[in-house]
């Protein structure tokens, strides 16, 4: 080791959660030729409309976060560009590949746990959900996480590629598995994600940067990274139809895709759909 003359302050051996991240991201960069595109739409009017909708729903006893709204926006974009919601089978030696376009959109969302680590459960069949359905699903997911033994479920997942084993034994294991599957996390909450949506803006809203690179987790072919809403000078058209320069709200996004399966033209329908939503955001009241 090159640092054998430097005193070690602390050593952290990878636990099962870290093993899963290391394996998935390592496999991604070893096997996938990534293309990334930074999309930075003006969401000034969209953000104002979100405030109106949020206030309306609050008066009805409901709550919608900006993250939930953006998940719905992403789903609408994927419905317009369904080639992005696919999985790839590819044999490098034979140079043979098949892209399977999927009939359901399952959005994998990195979820930060109380200890600072994260897991990536999925919102299943998000294409069939209303905005409030997605919100309710996330709330239920939160309850399932509270009821779950994270070491047990991550041990099951990491055992697919390592010597990790589920750790519950005896009566503790018996009692845990008495919890109904619809009230705790299971393997199915993780393995069927069709795209991954990461929102680092929710971790630090005051940040000024943006994703530049993002892993596509195989066999998925598309991933989205959201930064924070940021104010920047920009050109806009006023109520009189004249171009003006002013302070605008922007939302940097990183769109990453597997170049073996997709070309840049594949994401254009996605971009156009999101452009149309941000240009005429009243559509969100119909969701």
C-alpha cells in the first residue's frame, strides 16, 4: 500500500448497502458507454404553478412535494419517448443486442436512510398513477422502510453477487417474516426498476452546481439526475410578447443513456415533452 507510512484515522469496511452501490455502479462503468446531456429548462412559470397547486391540495388535506411532481413530469416524458424505458440484452463478444421496450414504468429512487446510507426502491407502475397516487405510494414506501430490517433486505440483494447472507436467525427471523409483504420491503421493491431518478436537489437546496455524469444501472438504458432549483439571468417573453431579460428559475438535469442502445435522437421526444410542460404548466392540475 502506498500510504503505509501515514497513520489511519478510521477504516470503514463496506457493509451490504455499500456493496450493492459499488457493484451496480462498477458494472455500469465497466460495461456501458455513457452519453450524458445537461438539460436546463426555465421553470419559472412551472414553479409558480406548483405553488398554486400545492396550496389548493393543502386546503383539501393533501400534500405534494416538488420531488413528487418531478417524478410525474419524468413519467410523462417517458410516455412520449418509450424507447428510454427499456432494458438491454447485449453480447459484446458476438456484438449482438436486443432492446426490450417495457410496458410499465418503474421509477427507482435513491432513498437516504437515517444513518446517511441509501437504498434504491422503486415506484412500481408509475405510468398508471395520478400525481396524488405517486404521493401516496411514496408515503406508503416510507412506512414500509420503517417496518423493514434494512440489513436483512440488503443482505438478500448483495448475496446475488457476493458472499453476503441474510443475517436474521431463529425467532427474530421468524417474527420478522410474519410481517405481511405489503407492509415491508421485499426484493421486488428493488429489482424491477426500469429507470433511475436521482434528486440531489432535495439533499441541499442551496447548491449552485449540477450533475455532469451519472451512472446508468444495467440492464436499464436511461437515468436522470436532478439538481436544485436555481435562479439565473435569462431571456423570457413577457405578457406583451416581447423578449425581456430577468431573474429566472432554472432546473439543471443530467440525462444519461446507454449509447449501445440509444442515440441522442432517442431523447428528443422526452425533451420536447418536458419543454411543453414547462411552457404550459397548467397541465399539472389535470394530473
